[in-house]
């Protein structure tokens, strides 16, 4: 995930939900944008196996698709 966002292969999203163009950001801006939504490699509690995300499939429409932000 991290490498994909850094290289521009995966989308970057600003804290306010708007899409970002990785090629127009400085390295510091790109780092900040990635850290808004993704942990530094090796530091994610999801990767450690101690955390997971849960949602109630019965509470959403059948065609619902999980997204990083509602927009």
C-alpha cells in the first residue's frame, strides 16, 4: 500500500477527502498525505494482527462498496 501510494500507482487522498496528484507534491507533502491514511511500513497494528476493521453488511445496501472516504 505504502509503495503504491508513493509511486502514484494507488490514489492519494487529502485529509479533506479530495484526490491528490503525487507527481505535484514535494517528498514531504507526499509523506504527509500518505501518513494521513496509512501507517509507516511495519507499524500498522493491522499488520501485527492485533487490530481489524468491522462493518455490518446488513446495515448497508447490497451494492455498497467500502471506501476510504464517503465521497
